[in-house]
């Protein structure tokens, strides 16, 4: 019974949901802007490359 209650509490927990939704929305806006304005596409690509390198560097130092 305790295990069932724990599972139900996990399903109700939505604290990280907003952050993920905002990140997805920002990604969609960036892709749309790149499609509409080709000059912006290179800037967006550069930004995502920098983010990817920072994230992989953080993952490597964390483990």
C-alpha cells in the first residue's frame, strides 16, 4: 500500500514541468525564426553549439 501511495505522489509532482515547457517553447521559437530569417539561422546554430559544449563540459566534470 505504501508503494502505491509513493507512486501516486510521483505522478502528481509537476515541479520540473514548467521549465521543460519553457525550454521546448524557446527551441520552437528559435527554429521558426531560423526558418523565416535565414540570416538568423547561423546565429542560432552558434548559440546552440555553445550551449551544447557547455552542457557536455558540465556532464564530464560532474562524473
